[in-house]
């Protein structure tokens, strides 16, 4: 069974640009969550999606957004990139919200220059 | 406001020794406490999790001890192995949400 797949794995952007990251959950998983990991702030929750609806949102500015498609695949978007947005962005999936284990992907490492 | 405090930041243990990592939480609404292991270049992977209705849970060499009154929980790794060298994160969440609040992480090094 394939794990959580995130693309791209690495990307470099410049300040002011925008970026879209993609996540394919484990087959059969309907809930997708996104986390940001940085050396300074650690792992922080961004948002959670289930049935194409955002269920929860962390304490991030509106420049961070996401969506989920009918096949449970998810994307997150960061607009007007800032240097501080450089991070590892992790996607995690689970069968249902609040049910069972969260399975994380290997992440998309974003560098903002 | 950091809601889950983790210590120590780093830990060095000899092979065969016991590794102990501690976490303390503030929000009494938390009812799910997982521990994650992360290797360089990989995403976190769930090791073991506990709910507050039990005081201890053991899976192989990994044990969670939970003290509800003190709002503390800890991970014990028995017979630590070099392959256990990784970063360990405690976390907590409430209700049915999978909005995990993570601790700051402990970098464990097990010397051969």
C-alpha cells in the first residue's frame, strides 16, 4: 500500500512569489492535514480537510490556504512568500477525522530566497 | 503560548540503556497523547499513543507513562539501540480533531 505522497519534494522560490504543494493520501484515507516544520517553531498545524471541507485551521495568516478534491487529494497554497515561510511542509492522512493514526508524508521542503 | 513542553532537547544514551523523554501539557481538554519518531529526511511516524484513561501503555521496547493529575507524560525506550537514534516528538490533541500540538522535539543519540 503506497504511503502519503507529496510533490514536489524540494523547491526554491523568491520572495513575493506563490507556491502550490500537492498531497496524495493513502488509498482509502479521507482526512488530510497539513503541518509546517521549522527549526525555530517546530511542528505547527496548518489545516485539516475532510470531504472537501476545511475542518480546522491553525494560527497562520490568510496567505496560507488549502483545498481538498473529491478524490481526497489535497493542495496547499502560500501566496506572497516571505523568507520566514522557508520550511518543511508535511501532509498527513487518516481514515477519518479523529479516527486512528496520522500517517505523514516525507514533506515538501520550501526555500524562499 | 506553548501548550506542550518537552525535555530534554537532546539525549545521549549508551546502547542497552534506557532513554527517557518527558512532556508536560497545559490544556486539560487534551485527550490523545501520541509520540512520533522522525528520521532525517523523513516525515514523523507514530510510535505509540495513549489516552488519559490509562496510566501506562507498552509496545515492545516503548512505554508511555501518563500522570493525569500532574499533566505529564513520558516515553521510555528500553534497551536503546543505535537504530533508535532519531528525533522524538510528543504531541496532544482534543476531541475528535487531529489538530496535534507538538512538543519541541528531543534528538536522541544512542552510542554503540
